[in-house]
C-alpha cells in the first residue's frame, strides 16, 4: 500500500494520528520503555493526556465505575443506540507503543475526522479506553471490559498484587467505584468495534493491509499430573521404573499431533507451556510431573474433541509408563466470541472502498472485544505487526498501516451509522 499514490482516499489525518501515538508513547517509564502499567502514576498521566485529546476532539468525557475513560460525541438522534470504539492504553512491562493504544487513538482520530469533514452522525459515538486489559500486578486481564459487560465477579476484587494491595483498592485509588459496578453494565451499545495490531505474522507474510476478524478464540487450560516413583537412576532397571516424565513427554508430542490434525480443518492451536518435573535431578528417575496444556479455537466442538483425545491419551500414557495420572483438571475456560456478520461486512466494505486488501482471520489472542461481545454486536480489525512482534519495545506498525486502520474505522462508522436502525 502506498499512501502517496492515493493521497485523498483516507479521510483521516495520518500525521495527527502518528503524532498522538508517539506523544502517548513518551509517557513511559524511561528506564523500561515502553511501560505504562495500569493503576500506575504513568497510567493516570497517560489518561490525563487522553482526556485532553478527547476534549479537543469535541467529545464530552467521563469515567465509569471501573474506571474506564469514555469520550462521547452526541449523535443527532439520542434515542438511537451508541456506536462504541475501544481498546486500552495500558501496557505490559517493556511493552510496545501500539498494542491497545492504536485502537484508542484510531477511534479518536476517526471522531476528529468526522468533525473536520463537518459530518454529524445520527448515532452517538463513544471512544473507550478500557481499564487494565493487560494482566497487571493483580493477575486479571480485561478489568474494564469485564465491568462494562457485567462480567467482573466479587472474587476478582480480592485479587492481590505482590505489594499486598487488592484489586478493589487499586480501582478505588484511581477513581473507580467497584461497588457500583452493576450500574456500569451497558445495554445501550448497538455496535462495538476494536482496531488492534495483529500480534502475529499472517498479514505481513501475505501482504494484506487489513485483517477482518471472524471471532476471538476460546481458551481452555488443563493441568495434568503424572505420579511415578523417584527411584535411583543407577540401581533401578528400565523395566522396573515408573518414570513420570516419559508419560509427560509422550503427552507433549500428542498435544502437537492432535492440534495439527484439527488445524488442517480450521484454525486451532495447542501448547504445552508448563512442565515441572520433580525432583529434577540428574541421578533420579522423575517421580512427579505437572503439565499445563492450553488449547485455542473459535469452535467449542474442536476444543471438546481435543480435550477428549487428550484425556484418553494421557490415561494410556500413564499405563505405558507404570505411573498414575493423578490430575486431569480444567483450570480455566473462556468461550469463543464470534464477530458479528453484519459489522464484519461493513468493515470489509469500508476497507475495499479505500482500496485496501483484506483477509478474514481469527484472533488467537484475547481482547476487550471478547467481553463487549457479551453485551453488543462486536467486530474487530487487525493491522500488520512487523515480524509479528508484540509486548516488546520492537513492536511496530508503520505510520501508513496505522492510518489505513483508522481510515477503515472512519468509513465503517459512517456505513454503520447509515445501516444501524435500532
Ligand atoms: Zn491489546
């Protein structure tokens, strides 16, 4: 894509968007760029900056009970539902300048461009900076979108950071009212859009401008424990061993095989990300091994097939190694969140109208949009990530790629405003 060849196709101000990205990136822990963790002083400073930009764009600004920061541009017809665009301004430690941030600033740029062009939409538009999308010190991701979708549970509020502060106190410290969160659950949003960097290599490798997300994967995590006998590695003959690590090793290979088989049909990934062997000594047969296996898919049926195969396989692997499988426990499960067909169509048509190439793809990572999908029709677009890198200072999406994404948001806003009736 070359913006020079199509100077007037994108109705947004690419330079203004890029300046905003770099200005917000400068609000960082200078010792560890780019770090702006939720609940930190830098995060609050970033929000103060964002609030000013929202006001400059002609929006009113408020914070809800999370607090999420919300900019609002009133539409012509207050009876119509809100079209919301959102993502997050917090980062992981030593993170990037684009993950989440681009989604918020592209929404801001789309709203500014409406004003520049003298367009007043029928629907009210909101731009949302969700609180704590990244896991933060409290170990919970998507805090703000959980609040807005009515998904934040009492037990979450008691989660505690290493310094002893509970999540509920951290939320209050930065202006939230977690006890009033029921009132923050939204029922007035008619469409939710999120622009995000891909965090993978698919768009870059295929030379595609815009990813139209089909859905956000569901994620299942299972803990498997094999219990054998930690015998002497020199005096225990091979046929008398109960080696838990051999059963675990077979399991690692099976996870790959099952996932590859399912992935031949449609997107599916699975990973053995944790393996803890005890006593983990050179002269002792491994007596106990704990694995955590994770699988991701847009289809619950595929997750179930994978789990059933893994359950049967690990029972057999235990018998073969003369060990016991003492745990096969589902640790967590999030359901897939499909993107709305009609909104996907508007996003694709918007991209095509700008001469941008598109490709349908799942989101293998979780996003605020997954929670917003519980309360509103939801859709997402991706823009390319250089070398697929993210959550690191090298994270990069070129200025023209950021501008293309914002341009699609603006065009989609106009199309959705015309099409959305209720
Ligand atoms: Zn993100």
